[in-house]
């Protein structure tokens, strides 16, 4: 009996130590290195930023929904140039661009009119082509560049697809993913990133799972972790807008959902950088901060960190060992944030801030 008691005590102590060590692995962001909020000299400012991108050398590109252009900044945040213009002609955007990618040499954008547009870094139009002429359909959710290929992540007929394009925008191959769209009160989309070897990491929207496939669509190394899922609650939809706190009408969409659609997707974004895998979670800390899990390239858990108020979704990037994050120059007060639901905790973003990745 005494030996059983000793064993139980030791087990409890070990559990407590594990819990204590695990809590120590969660750290917060340090002070930002700099923020990009426009160019006073050029008269560029942002009321709200919906989309931005970062290339492999840390240059930042922000979609300007006021001018229908893409504004380019160097890796220190200094304004360089603006690309595109408003219109429906060659090299023009019908509306503000929400999906685009950038490399050292070019900027690749998807216009809502259904065309892929490629510019060089100076803003000169190089190519453009309608996706229907490429032989694909659906809505382009994300664009990635790998070597001389473009990777388009598509949602078409409730299924997610990957289209690999050649440098001349001809279709190389179309890959069906295992991800099916789901009915939720607010759309959460699957996310994708590519590593240095051309392996694509695709997030699930039901489970804490990442599907990894190569550029031929062959499964490489997937990962899944069992986690407790939380249900959507009406309180999640309490938001702050125009100096008023109220519950967003989207909360009414909770009625009539199937059981499987009543739960939050556990994860909402992924980044792969320098042999590290960063998984953005949908659960928040007690202070309303988004959470990021960090793994090595063998899926060994390394640590986690807090990443500011509000859901990150797939709006932010971790690249070049830095966190590129949407932020607000005048964030909500702590009192307001306490009253808001999960969807409302992120203040209206009007700048992109850059932080070192927490170690």
C-alpha cells in the first residue's frame, strides 16, 4: 500500500513538473523592430489593411484598397513604389487586391475579375491571363512562388485544389486536396505554405491536422494532434464598430448548423520558415491573444508564443525569422477588449509591424 502511495505522489509531481515546463514554453512577442503605415511624402496612408505579403528578403507589400494599387516597401519599411492601377484593362485591378505574392523579381496578383497579373519589381506589366484560359476555375485564396513555379490555392465547388503553373502561366498540374469546405457562421478557409524542398503544408478546417504533399501531389508527412474543440458561441460575435459594442448578425447563423459545423476549427494558418513549422491556433489566451505552436521539421513540439490581440486567421506571416503582423496604431482599450468576443478582439489594423520570432 505504501509503495502505491509513493508511486501516486511521484506521478503527481511529474505531472505538475510537466505542466510547469509546458507553461514556460509559452512566451510573448518582444518590442517591434519597426512598423509600416504608409508614406507621408507620397500621401499614402491606410484606414484598414486587408492584405499584405512579404518576400524572401523581407520586403513588404501592402494592398491599398483606396488606390487599388500594391504599395512596396523595402526590408526596413521605406516606401519604394506602387504597382497597378484602378480599372479593367491590362495591368489594372477591378478593386483592391486581396490575394497576391511577391519574390525578389516579381509581384503576382489575382484580380477579382478572374485574372492572374504578373509585374516586375518596378511595376512593369509582364504577363496576365484569365484563370479560365489557364484551365482552372474557382476562387483563388492564396498564391505562393517556388523556384520557377506558381502555386495557386483554390476553392472550387466546396473542395480545395492546388494548381501548379509554369512561368508562362500555363497549367502544369492540378492537385485535389483532401480538404472539403464546411458551413460555418463565418468563413474560415484552409491555409497553405511551401518549404524550401517544394513540400506544401495544407491546414485542415475540422481537425488540428496538416496535410503535407509534394508538387506532384504525393503525400509526404502529415501531422495530426487530438485537441479539445470548442463550440461557436453567440458571445464570440460581440464586436466594436463605430464606437458601439454589439453582437454581429452572423451569430444568427449558428441556428440549424450540423453538429460537425458547430465547432471552431482548431487551427487557422500555417507558416514554414528555416526548418520550423508555425501553426496559428484559433483558441485565445486568457488575455485574448492569439497563439502560435512551433514545431521542428520532424513535428517535434518546441514551444509556443502569444501573438497579440485577436484571431490571426491567415492574415499574418512568419518569414526570415520574423513575425509580420497586422496591427493598429490606436488599439482598443483593455476595457473594450474584455467585452468583445473572439471575432471582435482584433483592433482595426492600419499598419504592418515586424517582430523578432520569440525564442
